C-alpha cells in the first residue's frame, strides 16, 4: 500500500506542476531611442482568491459496498449496504484547484469464518452465510466513520477556456486519504486512500445537484481479516493482497458561499493562451498609436514651418484642417527650420506643495509605461527645485490584501522601484530623495482600497 500511495502522490504532484508550470512571456517595445523589454511570469497571471472567498459545502447519501478477503464468496447483491453519508467542505484556492475535508458514515457487511472473534465487525448473533462448496461463513455487520483530506481538480474550468461566473455543469475529480474508525465491540483504526468523480448540475448561482462515484483502497487490517498464502480463491494458492476495497455511488447537493461577484479579485482566472494573445494585441495597438502620433507630429511641424515661410498649405495639400492647424502653430514650430537663440533663464520659485501619485497593480511593483509618465513629470519638478530641497518617495499598499508585514515589504519595493527610476533613468540626484515604506493603508483616495496601491512623490517634511 505504501508503494501505491507514493506512486499516486508523485503522479499528482507532476500533473499539478505541469498545469501550473512556470514560464515567461517576453514583450519588446520601442520607446524613442530605447528598446524596453518586459518579462512576465506566466504563473503570476493565474490569480488565486482570498481565504474568505469561494467555499463549497457538499452533502451526499447513497449505497456502497466493502469487499474484503472472503466477501467475494457472497452474492453481489449482498455486498451492498445503505445508507452511506458524505459531508465535505472544500476551499477553492483558484477556479482549478481546491482542498477539502470530509466526514463519511457508512454501514458495513462482510464475511468471516464462523466464530472468528478477531474480525472487527464480528458478532455472535450475526447470521450464517452458506456459500456452497466453500462452506459456512459468519455474515458480519456494523458501522464505521472516516475522516478524509482531499485535493480537488475542476476539470470543466481546467479545459473549458476562460473563467465563467456560473457554468451549467461541472466535473470535478478529488483524491486524498484519511482514517477510518469502526463502531463495534473491537475498536479499530485504519488508513484509506480515496479517489472519486463528482458531477454537478447548477440550479442557481449557489446550489447544485451532485452525482458522485468514489472508491477507496483500505489496509486489510481494518476489518480484522487478512489474506494467507493458501486456500484462497477456490483453493488456488495466491500471493498476499494487502488492500480491501470500497465503492460508493452518491446523490446529493452542494452549496457555495463566499462567492462575491462584485470583487474583481475574488475569483479571477484566464488560461495562458488567452493572456498571451491579449498581451500581443495590446502591444500591436500601442505600437500603431505611437507610429501614428510620431507621423502626425512631424507633418504638423513641416506644415507649420511652411506656413511661417509664406507657403499656401491648403493649396499645396488640399487639406483645409491641416492648413488651419499649421498656421495656428506656426509660431510654435518656427524653430523647426530656424535656430532661435536660447530663451533667457527663468526664475524658479520653490513650490510650497506638490504631490504626484504612481499607481500599481495588486501585488506588483513593476512600473508600467502609463505610470512612467508621472515619474517623468516628477523628475522635471525635482530638477527645478533649489538645491537642498528634499523630496519624499512614500510607498503604500492595500491593507485588505495581505498581512501587515507583507504589505510593509511590498510598499518598500514600490518606493524603491520609483526612486531607482527617478535616479537611474531620469537623472535625479539620489541624495535629494527620502524613501519611506508606509505599509498597508485603507481608502487613500475615493473610498476605494485598490487606489491605495501606490507611491506618492511629494516635498519632504
């Protein structure tokens, strides 16, 4: 049994590792004279949910049979007992994988040699069972409970494409092990390994009707009967067989709680193929927008310079809108063809107050191109400040998404990322910066915790 369990655990880990295999997605963008390469960790794109989200409580009832060393001598109909009850609590960490705890109560019936008081379920009052040429056995009956820990895979979500709030049908496979406790004159504990399939048909956002098939392999010491090397299976010599088996067919219901559709982080997931395609499309659109903007700006400069030189732009191009824009911008772009003397230096006044926010995604500290614009603006302001004026770079995190210690570390990473870009890329003197980590805070802006995932650049106190 040990070798079998080790083999199953190894295969389970291998399957789950392949499903969650860490890989990278690399994208390259042209930013003026610089090429920016961004690498995404594929595994981080599959989000899990908070501990309070996405629980499921299942209750099932049905028949099952226990097959031990001598039970195959009985008629097939006599294998079965009723009722068997299952109660399982499952926490879905993601739309694909969950962990659970279950309790099972079941009746037992089986055969042992007449008078075999070593049998766990033996009772002198149990009826005798005649098996023809194999003799007479005691038909033992009793009850037992089992406590099981499960791992569950939602095959519908795994192979069904993008996440959907509620599908009409789910197919789950669960596997795990636990302990059995016999209710009889002989107190007995046993170990078991379980594997099953649960079919679920949704009858609302939270309720489903279930049909479950499950099987177990149980150490044969549990029922107090074990194989010998002789006189087994109609008198033919047999090797030791160290496991008993249990099979059940259950009908029941499942109730889901902690499912919050208004929380975008409660249950978000996309397969890697979809994420990769979205990133590719986003990169293509951004590149087209950048090329178009550069072309339009160059055309405006040339047209404005021509207008300033007295050329009739509308007659030359046939574009009235371009001509009007060119003449309006002619003073602005006259230095496109004429070298003008540098303007006289302006007197820079020290501002009494300024602050510039840089926002981040959940659990991230990398800076997007959109937020880099804010850092460019901050760098220009800092460079214009008189010498000796200090600037504070303060990192923050959303208080609801993690522990205080983790949020403190996350806010420090965000603050350092902004400070490093100000210094390394935009030439700010590091001695002018005061970097602080404020940790998790609540509702900094607009009563929305997601906006607390930021860094604020401001004058130091």
